[in-house]
C-alpha cells in the first residue's frame, strides 16, 4: 500500500493521483467517491478503483472494516479488479460467503 502524500504529494489534484495510479498499475482506494468515479468512467483502462462511502453513521467504515473488505474483494476477484469500480461498503462480511452475507435471518 502506498499513500498519495508519499508519492504525488499531499494535496495533489485528483487527476494527478489517478494518472499516477494508472502509470504505476496500482489499485486506488479513495473516500472521494464522486470525483474519482468520474475519472475512472472517463478512463476505463485502470487497475481498479475502490470507493469508501462515509455518509451514513450506521455503515461508515473504520480501518478494520476497510482492511476486511479489501481482503473480501481479493477473495472474490482472485484474478484482479482491472477496470472495475467497487464500493468497499458492499464487501463488509465476515466468516461467510458473499451470498450468505446478503441473507437476513428470519426474526420471530
């Protein structure tokens, strides 16, 4: 993992960050979902974009959840995520398969 501030500099413009990720063939994870989605849609040949939405208190992700979700993505997409735009919030399951995580238990 590489931090933006360590490579292209703190406060770098979004297009510069995205160009660096493409040039270095690095999957990019960001909280700036709207702006980077626009960039990825305009340049679909990218190594992959992982979006983290922080807009609902009940589903906001903390560091451990982000790490777990990234692991779930690598298990789900063993051949890589080239050209994909994925939302980490959708990969928050533990000790279950993706299919099981979408099934809610019946409540009585």
